[in-house]
């Protein structure tokens, strides 16, 4: 029973309780060092007792560096090859874009089969029980064979795997970029892929050490380096302790050879924090085919790597790592069936057919075996097969390897222009896909049709150095010439003097050190109907804080999936050849050099879109 208390001693409300307790300041005393109920602990135990051991942040320096190591690891390669769908994509990529790596991958797979066969033999021997207290070993690999297998594995991991990872990330980023530029991107994708079509830098290889001469504002924000530090330096300052040496070597070799390159590389900001950088670098050619500058496009894809959000194979690997960390290391001795399953995943279709053609009467007559559906493992349902899903998109995103080095960038960066700052606004450099007669050194605004307010808004943004994205009507060469003649007639009637550049560009026309003259006019293009395009214009600033050049990314008509318009490729190509035959600059096609603005398009640059 509860003890009976005097009602007069018990307060009836919280307010009476305060009065009954009196002023708390009258009762203040020095508190005891510890609660009376706390047990006496040693100093070391006391520290541990109050340590809640919070987990590290999901995005930390060690986390991103560790993810980079796992991303470009042999375990990731094996995870790709063990999944039929991922292995099919990987093999298709090598077949289409890196055929030189196919024999190396074949040797690696054969060595893996031999290794798994030995593991299976030892697993069977282990299942038979120990002999004289020791595990039985049925077979072992020759040391020379192991060394040769390791060299083959390293070659695939250092070359083919990074190229495939970059290839997959470019596919994902391209769709995000197209949706961002066309105004259809989802906020979650904008958060996962930051700095969409905003991070650029431009270097000058004619100067010692190929220093940066222009960079966009978002480049400074992403790297945390200021203008005074960036301009005049080689961009190797972004490298750090865990940057992949093989990726650095490929970048150096490509730039030294004046070739384009795409890499996924671990870079570091000024505060030392790492980030996964999807880098796309392309040479900028003048009218004689000489490399004048390099344009670098960068995208922070760290959030696509964390958790494997952007790569299914990497997500599977990280899930496996978490399971091993939670439930312990892999078992030392695998069962024969588990090892046989791993070996079976490496078999080709022909080898699988050989296994299937064994005497089936044994398996049908055996009552001790459990029936297993053909094509399944342990009676489980087979994975869905994906067939013919990559051909159209992949061919449009990447140039065929037979084209060789041509300065092409994949994905949305297939179509870009570099335009001089206001008041010139002349197109100085273009991507290879846009190198068509009459485009280089022409006036950017002469190519823009559609409503006058859109064109006026673009001119206002470019003249004030403000980034702008617009849906426009892109005029063909003939339409631009007609509009220019109409504007010239209007200006003559209005007695307006408008200087324009000559038709034969000199080397100075490709020097970005000066702005030139000859910007767009204010003539009306309301009646001009061209092809619907989206343009995304970003200024690159120099050491004087002034716009040195505009990077203009052009996106074609978008379909429901956000992919580039592939169906119009042939018609665009035929139109470009047709315009070249109409004498928009004259001259037969030159099959050995880059097309000049006054001549026909070179066979080196095929697939023109405008």
C-alpha cells in the first residue's frame, strides 16, 4: 500500500507547488560532482561511457576519396561482369568505342575462369573434410600465370573501366543538361548534378605550361579558387593526393597531342575537400586546322557517385560492401555450389550450351536432385533481359571511333559556339558538328530569328555580361544571308552606318585577346522561321574581370525522354551538304584539312546539324 500523506503537504496545482517550494534561489547549493546513483568509473571508462559515437557525415573527404578508390577498383569491374545486363553494356561499349580493349578483356575473363575453376576444385576438396588435420588443396595457380593475370586485370581497370564509367555518366548528365537548358529539369536532378553547363575554363597552349586565360564564375565557385589565383596557372592545381595517376596521364597525353578527352577524375577544392569531376576537354581549331585554345567543361558528379545513385553496378558493389561490413567478412571457404555459380557467370553462351548438352537423362532420372528451371539459379526467377535499348541514343551521344581525333565532345556538348563579347558578338570557334560553311566569323545575332523581344533580350543580356538561356529560331545560312541583306537595306534607308568585318578571316580573327567589331544589328527577325533550338550562354571572364568570350551550348528539339534529337541527323547532314553546294562560300570539299569558313565542310567533320 502507498503511504498516506497529509493533504496539506501536497500542493494542489503547479502554481501552489512553486509557492510551497519557496524561492529556488534560497536553496542553491554547490552541486555534487556526480549524481549519487552514478557508479565510480575509471577516467578511461568515463570517457567511453559518454561517447555516443556518432557516424561520420555521408559526404566527407575520406568518404569521397574512398568512393573514388572503389569506383575504379577491380571489385567494381567484377561486379559489372557478374551481372548479365551490366556485362552486356560493358561489352557493347568496348565493341563500339574501344575495340582495342576487347582482346584484353577476353584475356582477363579467361584468367578469371581459370581462377574460379581452381577455387571450385579447392572448395570440393574442403567439403570432403580435412586430411591429417589440414585442409586439402586440390589445385593451385602457377605464379607466372598469376602475375600475367594481375597485369591484364590492372590494364582493364586502369583503361577500359574508367572509360566506361565516364561513358555512363555522360549519358546521365546529358539528359539532365538537356532538360535543364530546355526548362524541364526536376529539382532533385538539379540538386544531384550541380553546375549544369556552367563550369568552363579556357587555356592557351601557345603559352608555356598551357595556362588558363578565361574561366566562368561557376568555375570559381566550384573550385573555391579566386580569379587572381586561377588565371595564368595550369589547372593541375585541382589535383590532390588521391587523384588517379592514370587519369592524369591520359589528360596530359591528349592535350599534348591536341586531342579531345573525357575523364572522370578526383579533384580537390581550395579547402582540401574532394569532388568527382566529369571533365570534357576539346581543342578549338582556327580556319587552318591549328589548335588555338582548349575549352574545358566540368561537372561535379559527386552526388551521382555517393550511394551509387548514378551507376547501378556501383550501387550493387556498395550494397555488398555494407553487407560485409555489417555481417562480417566473406566466409573463408565457399561451398562448391557457390563457387560453381561464380564460375558459371563467367561462361560464354557457347560454353553454357556445352554444359546444357550433357546427358540429361541423369538429371531427369535422379530423384535426389531438386528440379531447377532452365536458365535460373537455385530455382529463382531469371533477371529481365534488356535488348536493343542503347543503340539510337548511344550512337548520337558519342562519335564513332573510326572518325579519329576531331575535337568532338560527347552528349550535349556536341553543339557549342564560342562568341566574342559585345559589341562584336562574332562566332569565333565552333564544335566540329557545327563547322559548316559560312558560320565561323559570322554575326551570332544574324543567326537568331523568331520574336523580336527574344532577340532583344538576348542582345541585352550579352551586352551586360549576364548569362542567358533562350528558346530561339536558328536560321540557316541562306536565311541568315537574306536577313543580313534585309537589315543592310533597312540601315541604308535609315542612313545608319554599321561597320562589318571582311569575308576572309585572318589569324587575328581567332585571337581572343581582342573583341573585334561587328555585333548584331537591331533589325527585326519576326518573320524569320528557322529550326527550333535552345541556347545556353555563359560568359567566361579574364584577369580584368571582363567578359572575354561566351560559351554557347545549343540543344536541339527535345523528345519526351530528354535525349538529343536523333531522327533529324540525316536530314541535317543532307541540308548542310546542299547548302555547301549552293555556293555559300564555294570550293570543293577538302578531305585532308579543316574546312575554312569560306569553303565546304571537311570530311573530317561529318554529321553537321545546321
